[in-house]
């Protein structure tokens, strides 16, 4: 009994140390992004044959390549945040939150809800988890706000193994020609999801993480004297202005008309219904934003209420708009090829491939994908970089294409826990900085990495 208490105390001290280190040394996400830029710039000069000017060219050519995706992610934050501020949605969240008894139960439930939501659809889960956590902070006294938001973000760990995982979906729906081109000839026919996201190995990893991560988050709950409760200023919402309709101008009457919102919502939900009827629950980022947008317009009642809520939500989107182009520039350097056709991303992938055996290949591919993900934090970008290297190597070494692909997918998801890129929407909603949650996320990264590797070795 005493040894169990000692182990728990040791774990708590280790967690506290990680939190303090991150709070002290992890800079603002933009500075972190700038440091990564310098690292890959120097690495490209010394590890490839590219000249400094060529590397600057790689950086500039990639800089604006994520504009569409940046807009999508900004809208995920803004439309999700605006939806959550509607009266009905707030009431629903308040009802759920008020039933939670105690700080540790709050951490457990947020972790589970976020994990399941991200397994269904990553964009939906990323926003809903943070919104739910913020509402819980209003109701549950004594809960550590940093750990609460970190728990909401850790659900994102399972996204690539879930129903919206871009790599398994691409393998299942791609044409033979496109798959052959993406994988340097290693895959010449579609791979059904029964071999990737619904394989016994993937189900074992997803279900295991949905159990382990919530329990781990609860175990990290700080001692009473170290708990940091939410700053009440973050929970203050602007008061709704009450207008006298008799004094409104014709323009103001239109802005405050429910008819406009209802008609727009009918059009939006007509398309959403048609999409779901014809394509099933195959949500993509555009449809998630579409749902958030028109549901928000409907629930706010009038265009003016929606616009006021939107103006408040936009304040949290600055980090995405500033940093995503810089990450696109980093990706440009990582994939930029010198005169011999070599790039930093290729060098990293080749290193891990060269030290692998048939048994260890999925594990080393997973680790290499985790390393590359630091600098190429995009599932599609990661696949474009690593598939032509990992997939043929796996085929040559005797590993199935499905397992090689899932190794890349899980590596891409794994180090998202300590990469601020994907945390920005959740942090924008919560009003926190990356350093506030990354100490907890670091522990989750270590534990989940060991478990995922175990899954690859067992199956």
C-alpha cells in the first residue's frame, strides 16, 4: 500500500515538474514556430546540398500553401465559438456541466467526450471539447483550468485512427493511379477501411487510448495548493443589448429580423440533409463549418445577435492567421529538394527506414512520422512527404501496406500533443497559451507513444 502511494507521489511530482518547465521555458506559439523555422533552415543548409538562397526560396514558395486550410481552421474556431454562445447551446452545456460532481470527474468526462467526438470527426471534437471544458469551468469549483483544457485537447490524439482519419480514407477512396503516384508504386489498388481504421490493431489502439488517456489525465490532477482555477475574466461574456423595436430604423429591423435567419438556415440545412442522405456521416472540414455556421445562425435568432457573437469569437483567431503561413513555410523547407533530389523530410524518413527490421519497421515508421510531424503538422502534407519513402520500404521488408500507412497516420497524430499548431483553436476558445497545457500534454505524449508502439508490436 505504501509503495502505491509512493509511486503516485512520484508521478505527481514528475507531472508538476513537467508543468513548471513548460510554463517557464515554452515561449508563445509564434516564437516556437519561429524557432522551428530557424532549426529547419539551418538543418537544410548543413544536411542537404541546398544553398541558403535556395532554402529561402523553399520557405517562400511554401509560405502561402495553407491559405485555404488556414481559413478552414479559423472558421472552425469562430463558428464553433459562436455556436456555443447561443442561448440554447449554452443552456444545454450548462445542464450537462451542472451534473458533474467534483474536479476529477470533470477531467474524466471532458477527456472521454473529447476523445469520442474526435474519433467521430476531428474538427467537431477539437472545438466541442474546448467549449464543453470552458462551460464546466464555470460550474465546477476547484478544477484546474489548465488540466481541464489539456484534457479536452488530448482527445485529438485518436483522430487519425477514427472515422475522419485522412490517410485511411485516402487509401480507401483513391484511384489506382493516384495511389500508385502517392506511394511510389507500392499501392496500386484501394485498401478498404476494414484493413486500416477497422483493423483489430487500430481498434485496440483507439479503444485503449480512450480508456488510458482519461485515467492518465485524472492521475495528473495537481494537489490542492497547486490547482489553478479559471480566471473569471475569461468567462465574462458581453451583455446583450436590448433594443426598442419602435425606435429601430428599417435597416435595424432587418438586422434584427428572425425571418432572415430562418430563411438562411432552411437553405443551409437543406444542403446538409442532402449531403448526409447521399454520402452518409462522411464529414469533412467544410461540412463541419457549414453545420456550425447555419446552426449558429438559427440558434442566435437574428442576424444582429449572430454578428455580435461572431465579433467576439473572431478575437481568438489571431494565432491561426499569423502562424499557419509560417508552418507552411517550414513545410516548404522540409520538402524542398536539392540538386540530388534530397530533402530534410526524406533524410529523416530514410534514417528510420534503414535501421528497421520487419518487426520493428511499423514502430520506427511511427516514430519517424512523429518527428516529421513537428515540422510538417498536416496529415495530407505528412502523407505526401513520407508515403513515397515508407510505403515502398514496407513492401520490400514484408510489412503490409495497411500497417505501414497506419504507422504514418498514428505518428502524425501522436506528436500533435506537443505541437501547438493544432492546439490553437482550443487555446483561442479557452483564452490560454500553449505553455499552460503542454506540461500535461507531454506526459500524455510519452505514455501514449509507448502504448501505440505496443499495439504495433502485438499485431
